C-alpha cells in the first residue's frame, strides 16, 4: 500500500512553528517511503476564519521547502482539498451514521446544555447526557420528525456506547486504551450544516486514502472518538502518531505570549530556511547523538517516527541562533554578498562593488546571526560617517597612543600594496621595533578606523576599507582628537 499522509491546518491565522513541525514530519515520512504528501484546508469552523490565511500558510510551507503532492492550487484525484467544498460528502456520511443508529439528532439550546452541566454533582463532568436532554431518544421518532420538518435547529451527535474499551496503537506512544464512559457524545454536524473536526477529519482521511495520521499531541484525546467512527463505518483505521508538544523554557505550552511562534516572523527576521528547518526537525527527534546539522536529504533518509520522543520539546531560540550561525558561515561568499547588497539597499547604505561586498559579508559572517545585522554592526565599512565609542576612546586614546600610531600611519601611507599580508607584516615589524605588544597598537587603530571596540580582524578590515579611506580617517581623527 502506498504511503499517503496529510497536513491539515485551519486557516485561522499564521502557520505556527508547531504546525510547521507537523507538516515537516509528514513530508519527511512521505518522501522516505516514496509516498504522497497531501495538504488539506480544514475550514469548517466558520467563526475563526482569517482572510488570506490559506495563502499565507501555503507561502510559509513553500518557504520552508515542504512540498505537497496534492492540495489547493495543485489538484489531485481525491479533491476537493478544502473542507467547505466537501459539505455534500459529509451530509452523506452523517445520514449513514444516523441510519445505522450510531448518531442522532439533538435539539438543545446552548442555555439548556449549560443548565444540564451546572446540575451535575461532578463539576469536571461536562459530557452531554442524552438520557435527559432534548434529542431523538427522549422526544421520540414522531416529534423528532416534526421538528426536522418544521426547520428546527439541530445538531447531530455521535452515539457513544457505554462501558467499552476503545484501543488503538500509536507509533510514538504505543498502546492506548480509553473507556467509552469517558467519551462524550461529540457533535458531528453543527447547526450551520458544517461538520465538526471529528467527522470531517475521519471522512476526509478515509476518502483520501490516508494511511498514516501524523499530528500534534493535542489531538490524542480526540482519537478514541475517531476510532469509534472508523469502527461504525466499518473502515480500517490509519496508523496514528501523535507528536510531542512544543514547550517554552518554563515547560509551559509554546504560545505567542512568550515570543513569536509564527513561521513568517522567523522568515522575515532573516533566519535561513535550511537552518530553520533543521532546527524544527530536531524538536522531539534526533537521528544520531553525534551531531545536529543535517541536510534535508539526510533528514529524509534517517527519519523514523518510532524514534520521536514522547516528552515535550523545548523551543530553544539560543540553539536556533547557534544553528543559524553554522549555516551562515558555510554560505558561499557570493551568496552572502547578494544577501548583503539587498540589506544595504533596504537600510539606506551605499554598497561597494559586488566583490568587496561579498568579501565584507564573508568577513563578518561569524560575528552576526543575521546578514541584516552587518550594516549596523559594521556601518563603518559602508559609510565614512560613524560614531566613536566614548568609553573606548577614553581607554585607548592619549598622548602615548597618539605618538605610537602616528609613525605607523606614515608607514601605511607608503605601502604600495594595501593588503592584509602587507599591512600585517609592517605592523608586526613596527611592534618589535617600538617594543610594544600588538594589542597596544591594534586598539588605537580600531578606534580610529571603526570607532568600535569589537569587529573583524583589523588587517582584513583595513584592506576592505581601502588605503585612501583609511588615510582619510587617520587624518580626520587625529585632527579632531589630537592631544
């Protein structure tokens, strides 16, 4: 049997990082087993729809490289792939459940249900009591038909049998068993004619021939209801795999209250796709213990649902930043240069020629997390107007340091080849003849040429700034701060 998996988000906003992890695991599983990845839009909750959310979800998936084989804008043999376009299909299966006695009409109002729940001695018991409420069992067939013919509002509920064990095998959690006395008579069809998640999910997974349901842990309590539906229809259940929660550092469930959780925010901030996907893939799973950097092809080859952890995975942004830096420093200089040129244009800086820009990006790649930080971190590389750190100035500029660097500046002015090696050679010679440590020389040079206490290698920096600009800065600084 060909493996078929699906990612089924609701278009209620952005793509959550947890949603991306679910989509990614489905994608890795499908690709490893030569199967198909389906995107299905579950838009049956009409009160929570957000305009253009579907398009944004798809854009985020595309950015992450999670490709689907069937779905909106792609098509396939099992469509439509948007649930609001499948209402006739759900109506057919609801009628089948009612006909077989596994579902029933209920006519209660929300107020009546609230009163029923308040009357219970156990405040944690919120289950619908079909023995006392207004439904086809308490009303009888004649009254039920009368209400239906009269256009009364109703919902269709699942008729859960009493005191039976519902068992299923989870690829991550093993054997799961739940007694039906703990399962509610779930609403399957709402009063607006739209199905709930539970009905639509099961019907769609069956009619789309889904073989493996890989989804978040939050759906684990709903799975017994879904297994009941499969049994009532006489369908074979798919394989289930419920992924662990994503957690904040305090072990609470990851939410936007403690920081960004939208994939598009991480993309817009400047995280590299491959770094971000690598990080997301290892939230709850790691194929080996000896490393953490993997190409997507390796992730596909090594992916194994049985090795996914049961416990929650902490969304560690410090680790994400580290991973971002590993990928950033491995990018070709030309690629970095193109990225930096884009950022310089955005931030209003004038870029140098492409070769120099690429060299600057390459030089600073290990000192930043995002390419977008380079224009600010190293503004002195792109503009001759730059600020001087006052504390650094006070520490490294006095009469002694002035007298130390002025002769060296004269040596620099006579260099024909203003390269890293030439600059380094004459500076080291000067360090010996002046009997000064290199640090005593480098700090005043860095102060004059960059204004900052931190930066890239000084001789690389000088080469890229260029001899003419360096000499101009020496003159202007000493003229302004001369002792």
